[in-house]
């Protein structure tokens, strides 16, 4: 095939020479043939290079790296307790929810940059607040119509995110473990010795599920997150048989938390990392070697 192409190039060169040098006798030499074959070699090399370049995706992409963050958050909560048997209550407003959070992003299956996990330590409050029923009766527990507890909480959650422009959408779901540090009971019939102290039948260890949705603004290397979370405790407030050995009672706290967090990126969020740049350099060297191997050799005889 190369011989036929070379013949065509030589023939075209002869026609061009005839048109520009009418009346002169044609002169052929090994140099002219070598020049034609060299042009052929360059043409075929360019064709091979273009064929390889056509397989490369040159569209600009905003690459999301596997990066990590640490941040602080502050929030407010609406707290209730799921009672069994049920008792009429309202929401207890708790303007106290402070935490330190660590976030680690990663790619699922090596290319889906939407996942990660989040863990932290949170100091918060929760409790209950009873209200009067239709007959005017206000329920109580150990004489308390309201109680507020200080709690330390350690959540570990799966974290999903979708980044666009300078924003991101987020969703969290996971578990938490906690410990009730202190309690303050109020009510007309609360005994003084338990107003600010736990009883032997109270349970201080807490655990449960936690999840929520939110959105954030990204100003590399700082991100501002707004989250709405729901926390449901599976650790009851007291021993179920504290009141009766035959009729168990349960009390599971739940909270709706609205928080604002400021997070600082510990590693680069977007762009090419040093590892990626080195990998691209190796790919370019491999590409040039491939082009060199595919290029035709020139064999000319003077």
C-alpha cells in the first residue's frame, strides 16, 4: 500500500514540475525520491497521532477529589420524648447544640464522587415539657413537668453530596452513641434531692439513629453548611419497670436539630493532584512511544 501511495506522490510531483518547468527536461535523483518518501512518512505519522488524539476526551471537567474537612457547628433543637403510655406534651426549645465534625469524601467504585462519611463530637441538650390535657391535668414524671438534660453525643454517618457551581446538596444517615451528663427537673412536686441529680433507675447511656438533609456554599477552602437533622434515641430514659414490675413504661427522646456549620478543607477539593499529574505525564510518554512504534520506517536507496 505504501508503494502505491509513494507512486501517487511521485506522479503528482512530476506534474507539478512539468507545469512549472515547461520546455525543460525532467531530472530525477535519489534526493527527490527520499524527500517524497519523507513527506509520506510525516503524513502517516500525523495521521496516527490524530487517530490517537481523537480517542482522548478533552472536555474540561471539574474533578472532585477525595478530600477531607474539619469544622465546627452550632444549632438549635426542638425536643420531645416518645412516651409509652403516651402523655400530652409540647416541644421543648433547646438553643444549645455545639459540635466538632470531621468529614471524609471518597469515590464509590473509584469514579462516583458523591459519597463519604462524617463523624464528630457534639454537646447538646434534650428533654421534655408536658402540657395540660382537655381536663387541665398536667402529667409528670417523678413530680417533674419539665426536664432538661446535658448530653454528649458521638455520631457516625454516611454522607452523600452533589456539587454544582459553588453549592452542594447533602444527605446524612447513620447512628450515634451518647451519654447523659446531667439533668435539671422542674415542677411543683419535684423532690429537692432529684431536682438536679439522676436516680438509680435512670439510664444515662444513649444510642440511636440520626439523619437529615442540607445544603452548603463552597468558597474553597471554606464551606458553610446548613443542615436539618432528626435524631431518635433507642435508649430509654429509665428502667422500664421502675414504676411497676407488671406494667412497663418507656421514654425515648427525639430531636429536630437545625444547625449552621463552618468547615475547613484539609486537602484540595477540586483540580488535579500531584498523583494525577504524574499519572498524566506517564500516559503522555506512553502515547509518544506508541506513535513512534506505529510510524512507518523509510528505506531509500540512492
